[in-house]
């Protein structure tokens, strides 16, 4: 059981202040949504947690221990996994080989059933385990990207726009899997463009604009389009 805390995090690329004093917390067995327009600082937040973006202020804590200044591979071994935007799977490798690559980032506390668990969650991957990943559909590739992250047996799962470019039916499959992942006790931080669906799914969702937290919404707010739109425009 691992909890993630982001405290007054600031990220800056030269003159661009991508994230400004953002605070949020993700507890085990919870999904926290991070939504907002393009350029809001969502990816920068995930990259900063992963040790791959320049943090200029604040803290990122895993079970109370700071991750700031640590290298991405060290952060991965402590149990944080990122499903990057655009999947980044290896098309020339088979499904199974892609999943085994995920094992390279296995956390120190892993108990060795990450691969089995990943296949259990996405049965279609087991059926296609010997196929080249490049031959899979977009939705299957996204499932593979998530499965690869899970193979490392993380305690915290970060996802960057997993529904991007997917048909609505496939989005259902991905979101259904996220619920199962949450129920297995992981802390999930979900960056999304599909605001309404994310607000409905997540235990709470933060709207980010210009690097700043604007408002936090709960599942009950999912039908309140006006509130959502005004949060985006604020
Ligand atoms: N590597 C980078 N170098 C310089 N600026 C960047 C870099 N990555 C992101 N930015 C800038 O930081 C801001 C936030 O970007 P990003 O975190 O990608 O937003 P989002 O994921 O919400 O679309 C944008 O203004 C973007 O242009
Ligand atoms: Mg992004």
C-alpha cells in the first residue's frame, strides 16, 4: 500500500512556469483525476513525479519520503510507474517481450506475479502474446502499455491520457480496467482530456489550468457541465 503526496510542486522550463504550487494526494485504492486544457501542466506534473522534469519548488512524497532529486529508475524501483502519452510500446517486439521489458522496472518489493496479473486484467493480450505489438489495434496497444506498467508491480500508477485516440467502446475497456486496478489497492493518478468521464470515474478530479489547481470535483459533479466548463475557462 503506497500513497503519493504532491506538495506545492512547481515545475519550470526556462521562462515557462509549467506547474505552480500544485498540491494533491493519492491514497491506495483511489483514482485521482487531473484534467485541464492543453498546456495546463498535466504531463509536466507526471514527469516531475517520475523525476523527469525540472522541479523548482515543493515536494513529491511516497509514503512520506521525498522523491525529489532521485533518478527515474530509482523512483520506478520504489514503486511508481508511468504509462506515458502515446503508449511508447515496441512494435517490433512481441506482446510478451514488451511485458517482460516492464519487469526491468520492477519494484524492490515485487512478489513476482506482475506478469500473470497483467494478463489476467487484459485477456486479449494473452491471446496475442506472440504477436508483434505493432500489429495490435490502438486499443490493444493501450492495454499493453498499461499492462507493461503493471508488470513492474507498482504501488502508484500514473497515466498520461490513456484514452487518447481510442473509440468510445475501447475507452470503456480501459476505464473498467482502471477501476479494477484501483480496487486491487493501487494509488492511481489519471491525466485525461475526457473531462466528464474522468470526473465520473475518479474519486476526485482536479482541474488544472495554467499550471494551477482551479477546482476539485467529485463524481457527483460529472453531470454539472456548466461547472466543468467554467472551471476550464477560469
Ligand atoms: N520539455 C519542455 N520544454 C519546454 N517547455 C515545455 C516542456 N514540456 C512542456 N513544456 C511547456 O510546459 C507547459 C505545460 O505543458 P504540459 O505539461 O505538457 O501540459 P499538458 O500535459 O497539460 O498539455 C506548456 O506551456 C508546454 O509548452
Ligand atoms: Mg500532456
